[in-house]
C-alpha cells in the first residue's frame, strides 16, 4: 500500500470536503483516515490516503490538487507518507 498525507487549509466555505473527496474518488484514491476542524472560520483537514491504484503520475495528482485548492480558495498539499514523516521527525 502506498500512502500519502493530504492537508487542506483555508477560509471555510461550503463544499470544500465534497470537492476534495470527489477528486480523490475520481482518481481511485481511497481515504483511510480523515480529521477536520473549523477554528474561527478557518478550515483544516488532514487525510491519510491510499494512492496504490492511481492511474496518473503522482506528480500530476499533486499538481491537480494544487489547482483544485486554488479554484476553491484553500491550500492543498499532498505528500508521500514517508517524506511527510521524515520532515516532521523530532
């Protein structure tokens, strides 16, 4: 299984979760774990996803998610789990 960490951060608006999850489903990306919160009008979501079955290049997925974030007014980052873990070690 190839896992990635997806983070979404920005001003809360209607449909953020729906649009992000629709994109993931359309690209055969399975959500394994999800956490989201809204703090004083700011939306924050973190997901662990399985990218084992993607048909596109991983770089294309990352770029498309960046564009999706721009379209809906949030910042979306998608990183391979092992890179995320190494970046956030103490």
